[in-house]
């Protein structure tokens, strides 16, 4: 399961409107190699569900995750921060043993 905080849901709804997308667009979350800790999060809108995707829905947000990324993301919560220490989406990932200072990459 991948969950979404209220702040993340609000920001996703806002971005959908700003980008002229419909509420039917899904959020694709994936993991790619790179970053200072070895793995990086990737977040985008996607209107196509692939056959191998796992689909999660929380607070009305549909989240798509490919099988490879799912191994790294199970139990993750997607949050949004607009505080002084940084602005943007944050991944609260119980599988990460180490994260970089910016929070965009991690290792397991």
C-alpha cells in the first residue's frame, strides 16, 4: 500500500488544475537508479494504466506503481511540505535505510 497525506492530496489537485489535466489522471510513482544515495524517486501524472502496474487509491488519489518499483515503495507515504526547510513532495519510506539530505534519493 502507498498512502497520501491530506497536504499531498491538496497539492496534487492543485497541480492537476494548473497543468490543465483532468482529475482522472493518475499519479505514477517509481524508483530509478541514481542520486547521491543510489536510488531516486520519480513522480509524474499518467493517464495510462499498464498491465503490470499495481494500483493503489488513497483519499481519492489513484497511484500507479510498476512491479520493480513496488519492492522499494511498499508502505511509503507521499507527503508535501512547504516549510522553510524545503518545499516539495516527500516520500516517507520505511524501506529506506539511508536518505540523502535533500530527500530525493535513498538506499535500502
